[in-house]
């Protein structure tokens, strides 16, 4: 497979609220003339930018080119809920962990390695607390079933010596201003990011070390002697080593076909509102972040700046192997989110949802990444298994270390995994996966 024609490019539906309120601090450039480099990275999301930063550390004299099909922070990386989570988070199973304690401890160690790498970048590039906030998160329970999940989760954390705190109904009301929640479980290791600001801050910080070209999709990738040549709309990049950091679109390059599940999730962000207008009781503290006790429920975050606040709500999952969804579906799910929002914050019913969007996830049936050297000089750092902020950061780091021959225990442990397992043929996969997702969402009940 020395020649790849890429016919399917990213399609992003709806404008992410995170990107809409983000500020870009660097000019855009597209690939207009042929370039030769030591490294080519395809994809400027968490994995691609993390790989670029790690290469700048390991090979500071090398020329690194980064191509992105769209615009930094407008695609998948700027569309997530903004949680960098250290504790296991497995959406494919409908649970937070499906592994034994030894495997769970290893996953936490790897997640924390990625978070530490991101924290160093945030400090080096002067990111604000609004962009990168190591404040922890709460698993919020809105039902007796959710409370049971939290108690079981707390017991698991207790067994492996992890810090946590159970939060009662009164405390949840004080934090969120909502009577909807019965309790919560706080864990301190998560970092809350403004994902679009973080990605743009990372790209800006790397500006002097990496040549970034946006709106420059790779249309063909061909092996020519010892080099790879990537053709974009107007020009080419030639490099001996290439890192694919395109998440589920690695299938579009011909790899891991029929082994990846392409899942979309959906979010809405309110217009900015003044808490003083509604009273502090209406939405609680200035900033808080809730994950659902049942992972298939609703993720809810409140952010505040300059006296104004916004609330983001994320619900629903769908399996879409076409890697795109319609505006009609987003509108329908946004209406569901409106009802879910109003149930939690009845005093904010006249605050409109200003932005609604879809974001792509990539999962494998056996919960492993699409990682490794695919052909000579061509590496994959893809398939984040539903926690792209952390796992894609880690994949980018590890791909850079693998490609440079930087051996260490973390890399040896990370790459010691099987490949993603094969999916059933269509339409059986579509019917089966969407049926399981919908059943898990219905089972989540009031948590959604």
C-alpha cells in the first residue's frame, strides 16, 4: 500500500460554541508551494499538535510540517466537552471502567502522563485558568441508580488508593443551583479545558518550531523511494517520515478498515447570561463541571468570564460510519437538550441555546488505539476511544517517540497492545451498535 488516494475528508456539522467564543492569535496560511521537511504530521488536533511538540523536544533541529484539512479548533478537537480525565472513562461499555484493578491503574498512569505533558505546554505557552484549569470534576447522579454507580465507583477508587469525595444533595444544590441532582462523586485529578482555546494556544506556542498549513487537505499520499509525498490542493510536502493524527479518518487512508466505530455525540451551549439577573440560586457557582454517573447520560459544564456565564450540555450518541451527520439531526437533538436543560435549570428557561453541534469520536471494540508503524516511515496515532483530549495527546507523544527511536518504559507499555478487533459487516454493525447505544441511553433514564 505505497499509494493512498483520500476521497473522504472531514465534514463538521454545526458551529462549536467553544470555537465561536475562542480568540485566534496567529495568522492562517495554506500550502501554496512544494515543501520538503524532515517530518510531516497530518491532522492538527490533540494528537497531531502533541506529536509536533514532542518532536520539537526530541529533534529540535528538524523541520516539521503539519497539514490540516480544515482550520485549527474548528474540527473535532474543538468540539469535545473539555475534560482531561485521569480516571478510566469507557464509553463503548456504558461504564467508566471494564478492566481489572491492575489495568485500571495502568490506564490512569498513562492518562496522567498525557495530562502532565499538556500541563507543561499550558504553562510554557501562558494559557490562562479559563483555558486550562486543574480543578477536578464531579460525577453527578440524578437517580438512585446513579447514586449506586457512584458508590460502586467510590469503592473501586478506595481499593486502589485514589482520592475522592462523595457529595450529598445539599452540596450539589449549592454547586450547581439545581435541585435535579441527588449526589455526586468528586475526583481531583481531572483538568478542565476550553478545548478550542487550548488547541489554538498549543498551535500558537509551536509557531516558531512547526510549519502549520490549514485548509490543506491531503488528497494523495505516495511512497517515492525513501520518502513520502503528500499532495494537497495546490502543492506537495515531501518527508521521509509521516505521522497520521487523523483519528477515525485513518480508515480514509486505507488502514484499520472495518475495525473502527465512528460515533458522534452532540452538544449545545447557551447564550451568555448574567447570573445576577436570575440570582445565584439559578445556576450556582461561577464554574463547575459534571460528568454523568452513567456515562451515557448528560455532561454539563458552566463557565464564567467578565460577569457573564454560559452552560454547555452534551447528550446522545449515534454510530455513523459515513463520518458525517445532518443539520436536521442536530436540530432534533438540540430540542431534546433544551428539555434536558430546562429540567435541570427551570429558572433559566428564557436563556437560549446559541450554538449546537456534533463531534466525532472513534472507538474500537477491544478499547485499544490504532497505533504503530503502518509502513516504513508511516506511523498512526489514531482512535482515542472516547477520551480524545487525553488519549490523543498520549498517542501523539508516543508516535513521536516511536518514530524517533526514543525507547522508554512508557512507550514499551503503550505499544504492547493488540490491533483493534474487526467489526461485523454492514448493515449488521449499524443496526447492532446503534441499538446498543440507544438501549444504554434509555437505561440511563434521568441521568440523560
